[in-house]
């Protein structure tokens, strides 16, 4: 066979020195140490002991060491269908390692199958194949999983097993091949394998991620038909799939249904919902659930605490994020790279780049290697504070350490220079993206439009718009919002109307920003009557005003009567909207 054993190089930690910060966070990093200077013989046997870079005596637990790789590996392990625990790497035999190396490199399924045909159908071979499949799933290598499981099910002499079907359903779901998900499930039934709740969980998640909510509901109905009431595992998969499919409101409805059905909410359930509310910048709702789960004696894990830190971080609530970070440690958890990143994000959003820098340094000191997200957060932290040279320094350090900057990395650096109006540098960053093989997307081009607009470079704006119309990235509603806002501020009302009238032909629907920017163009000229006319058009189109709309309308008024009229209209609208808004 064409297998060969490959040995990887060990990772090394990097310590980056940073300037003293200007803001001192109040969080504590709790270290578990002994007051005695002697280490008991039993502890030496049970835990490894080593000297760290600073010369301090430190220990590690042998059984826990293999479970760590830059943190807890949340979300990368096997959740449904196999019995393997999330975050734990399978131990591969030499033969399993050879199989893993081979299937990752060979893309021809026939060659892979021909080599696998030479394996003897023993219990050890079965264990090797399943361990390889789980290892592939940890690294999200879906194509090799498909080749391996298809061989087991269709060419090997092994007895058909629901675990292989589940792995295959999951892989096809991740590849958005929903017809193959369905055919694999039907094949499972034809093989007289009994679907487990994990099978249903994977089916539901695949359908939800693909936006096929009706099919997901049909799976629920089928479970009940066979006397299998949906468990927390199935509900969690449903909520997770809806979130990944961008349907947060439906996810909340499923969560409420889960409660009504009397299904026991798990730690994962609460963590998913805390993440949902955190991403929606509703930290008060996330905290409400966090308190509820502790009242229900449902113990938060490190993922739950990190989700709470993230929820506060997104709103720049630095002090609240610190409090949760301390609670994480007090609960006996050791912060991992994800927790440190979340705390760094809180300082970044709150406007304390040096606070983020100290957490970055502390993370390395505690033995965790920063990942790409860590560097991106630091680029953003310095950029938000106008420290563009520091932002570029972090960006270059990331490249020096062999971490390839992504589109997001370039975008954050672009934003840093955009804030200070450095057109030449922004254009240089876009050129760097081209050289790196990263084609600027709509978001990047919108950023350039915004920069040119703020500096009054209208010709440059129009050139970017022409390039966007040529493709491959089409202008979206944000593109036209920027253009309408810029031209409106400059007083070019005719161009504002021209751009607005183009939207139907572009299959774009004006949102509240579009309408408000259009009203703003007339408001600056105190054309009160025209502002009210556009406001009525906006309401008739089903787009409801926000605080920005009200402010723009009021700025168009030039008499007390007009102010009173606008105030009455806004109050009436607000009262009507209250009956339409969902109650949390």
C-alpha cells in the first residue's frame, strides 16, 4: 500500500512584549499554587513538572495534556452519533496514522478504495478506521470522511453500522449536499439500521443550516411517530442549525417550545442561547439566561462563561466581561485562548487597546499560543484607537510568525488607516490583498467608497462603483447607502434621487438607512415639506423609522409648529410600532 508515516514538528510558543497599558483592568488571573516549597513524591508521579521560560516551577497533568491544543477545541470535536467526547483527540495507531496521511493527500476515491481493499477486516482495523474518521472530523476534512465511510458501507465486509451513516450524513450536511444527506438516511433505513437520536439531530441540523425549516420540522414529526420524543441533543442541534442558517428568531421559538415540552435544558442549550443573544447585542438577555441556568442547577462550563464574556465584549462592557472572566476562574476553569480572546475583544470595543495588549501578553505567559483571531483583535484594538502604526506592527508580526492574514485581517488594517484618512495606504493594502490572492469583496470596496466619500473624492467613488458593476462583487444596499449619504451631505440632491431610483433595477430594497439618508439630503436645505413627503413614502413602503430618522426630520424644521407636527407624527408611529414588536 502507498501509506507512509509523517511526523509533525512540535509547536513553540512566542512571547510578544507590549507597551504598558493606560487602563488597568480589575480582573485577576487565579493561579493554583501550593504554599509549600516541596513537591510531594506522589504529585511528581501524577503530574509532570517542568521549568517555564521565566524560571518558575510548573506542572501539567498527563491525562489532560493530550486534550489541549490552543484551548478546549470547542466546536471541533464529534458531538452527535459516535460516543466520542468533544475536544478529545483519538489515539491513532501507526497504521491509523498512515491511513490518515494517505486519505488526506489522495483525492482520487478509486485509488483510496483500492488501497483500503488490502486491509484485513479485523476489530483493530475497524477501530483504526473510526479513529481516523473522528480525527478527520476534528480538522473538518469532509471529503476524506466521505471516501472512507463510503468504502466501509459499500465495499468493505464490515457489518453496516449506524455510526458510519451518521458520519456520512454529517459530512454531506457540512458540504451542503442535502440530497445526499437524504439518500444516506434512506440507505440507513434500507440497511435496517435503527436511527438514533443523533441521526435525527444531524438531519435536523443539516436542514436548518440549508434553510429548509419545513424538512427539519418533518424530522421532528417522524421522531414522534416512532415514539421518540425529541431530547435535548435533538433540540440543541435544531437551535444550532437555525443559528448557523441565520434564523435567530426561529431558534428562539424552538427554545421556548423546548421549555414548553418539558425537555430538560442542558448546559449546551443555555450556551447556544447565550451565544445567540450575545451576537444580537442583547447582553441583558444573555445574563438573564446565565442566572436562570444556575438557579436550575445547570452547571456552566468554560464555553458558557466564554459566551458570556463575548456577549459583554460585543457591547464594550469591559467591567462586566472582567467579572465573568473572574467567575470562570473561581469555578475552577483555566482560561483558554478563546476566553482570553473574548476579554481582549472587550477591552478593544471599550477603547482600551493597551488593556487588550496586556491580556495578549498574559495569554502567552500562561502558555497559550495566540491564534489568528488573537492577532486580528489586536489589529482592531489599535485601529479603533487611531494607533494605525501599532495596528500594522501587529499585522506584520502575525505574518512573521507564519500566520497567513485573511480577508478579515486586511480589512481591519484597512479600517485602521481609513479612520485617519490615509488613502495611499488604504490603496496599498487593497493591492497587497490582490498580490496575496485575496480578491477584495463587496465589504472592502464599500469601505473604500466610504473613505473616498468622507474625503470628497467623488471621481474615485464613481470609479469604484463602475468596477463593482463590472463584477464579480455586486453592489449591495450598503453600497448605495454610502453613496446616497455622501452625495446628500455634499448637497447633490439630483444624484441622490438618481441613485435611489436605480435600486429596483438592481433588485435592492431600501432600508431605514437608505430612506433616512435620502431625507437628510433635503433636511440640510430645510426643505421640510419634501422631507415629510419622503417620510410618508418610507412608511407606505413598510420601512419603519428609527431614532436617526426622527433626528433628521427634526433638523429639517424651521418653526415651532413644524417641530410640534414632527413630534406628533413620531409619537404616533412609535405607539403603533409597540403593538408590532415581539415581547421578549
